C-alpha cells in the first residue's frame, strides 16, 4: 500500500528527577547535601531511511514516545540519560506542525535527521543548591517535561522527471519501456493507483541517469479533489521536468483538448508547478488516426513553446530519442533545494511571561514560567519558597500588582492553581 500522508503524535522523554540526599559517612562530619541530578530525557528524531518509499508504517502506529531519564541518586550520582527515539522516514518527507501548518523540516538526503521533539533536562539534586547562606538545602528539582506535539508527515517523491497526463494516456507503458520498473498495466481507467518510480539511463555517459515518476492520471477538476490526480500532484512538485503524455489515437478525447485541460489543472493547483519545463510526448503513434492527429497539433504545440516528440510505448518507437532529449534537458536544469530546517536552527525570542485576566483569575503563560512550575516539587515547602523568590526576581509579582491582584485571587499557570497572598 502506498501512503503519502500521515499525522502522528510525538513525545520526548521527561528529564529524571533530582534527589534530596545527605552524606552520612561515619567519619565525615557535617557531610552536607549529596543529591545527584536526574538524567536527560530522550529526543524524538526523524531520520531518512533510503529503504523506505511510503509512510505506511504510520498508518498503524500513531503515538511515539521516548523514554525518560533516570532519577538522580545519593552520593552525587547522576541519573543516566535516556536513549533517543529514532523514527525512520522515506526520502522526500516534509514535516509540518499539525496545529500551525508550519513546515519544520524537509528531509531529502540519506541519513539526514531532524529533532522534532527535544527531551527534558534532568532536575538538579539538592547538592546543586548549596551556597554560603544555605548550607543544607532540603529540596531538589523535578525533571523537565519533554516536548510533545502532533506533526503531519507528507511524502513528496524524489524524482527528476514526472509523467503527467489523462488516464490511459500510456504513462505506465512508457515507464516500463524507459526503466526496469514493472507497473500494473491494463486497458481500463485508473489502472495506476499509486505513483511508480524508475531509474533511467539515457546512455549519455556516467552520471547522467535520472529518476522518473509515473503519476496517476489527472482529470478535469483534479485541483478541487476530483479523481486520483489531486492526491498525487504533490509528487511532481519536486521534479525538474514534466513529460506530458498525450494519447494520439483520439479515441477517448481530442489530444489537443486534453493537453490544454491538464495544463489548466496544473495552473489551478500551483503556479510554480505550471511553470516547470515541459516536454510533450505524442504517444500511441502505432494506432489509426494517430499520425493524422500528430500532424494537426504539432505546429500548435510548438508555437506555444513546447517540444513534441512522437513515440509508441507499445512498440518502443522513438523511446531512445525521447530519453536522450530528456537527459539533455536535465543537464541544463538545476536541482531544487529542499526547505531549510526552520525550527531546528531558528532562535525564537519569547517574552519571559505573559499575564491575562479572566474574572478573578490571573493566567500566567510562557515557556520559562511553565517550565519552572513543572520542575518544582510543590509538596516541598522549601521548593515552593524558592519558586516564589524566582517569580519575584522575574517581575511577575510587580506585574500582578499592576493589574490589580488582591489577596485570595487565583493565579493559574498551566494546570496548576495558586492563591495569591502578599
């Protein structure tokens, strides 16, 4: 089964908790705190596997969670960090944030990887909080929660040339003639239910081979979701050259009308796609009326700026000349650059916190604040006092007062509620 779209949930591992511990060796007076830090949680990493060609695995498994780091131990022993969770994806996978639709990464090269969710850092043990005025801290941090998100995976096949045209134009037959691929071929509409790939060697010398993709037949209205073509139009977006296959027999439709109809669908789907270089292939030249139709439309298509080449997928006539011409065209067209890993390298500047009011409830949001609360042991009085001091240093107390907070009002941070007391 060919699957080129999937939505999955990824959750990086939480950091391990720091520990509260004190040295109690017999001959060590005033042993002091010795609680170690927790280990880091595992990242969730997407990695290109050249052996994959579909997103089918994600049809049956949707949730992916990395392991959390180990908790710290006494005697200043740190917890072990968790292993990263590596998820293999096929070349050409685009990663999007499911909520915003923003492109996070475009994974093309073999072995290329992207951290889609970062593991939480381990919490500090009480040994970390020792100071000249606080010799025996009796609190530790909890591990930082790992990132979690829903993402969308879209597969865009990595092909240099895309075969386009109406159903039964003979694209699959041409693919079988031009490559060693063995697509299913039969004399009825929509034989091809998924894209097929083949490697072509045009015989122009070493390093001139290219990948050819047979895209399931388009029909009028494809850009609006009609027929099979819309589902697979994304697979020709990466191609450098389009080969537009026309059925010159004219049995099902006039080839010139079909040519205009398919190009109009490309324009409606994507302006960039419609502007790609295009070679027109007059196929089925072995059938009656094909030569007559070819001579009629050839000057019209050439006047529009396209090269048209007569071939027969059934007999193999003209295939060698077509391959050589495609190879020469590709040598002049640069390869498209993949989308940058936007999220992986961008430095996002955020406000340290934001306060909004709803009735008598004050909502405080911001990654830094929410992380502080998540890593605080709220059942430990010393840890809560430290959190309050941190809030004061950040200016949260002053901002709450400026917005008119009173004793007894509720302050909510994430899922945690506090009562304000000055």
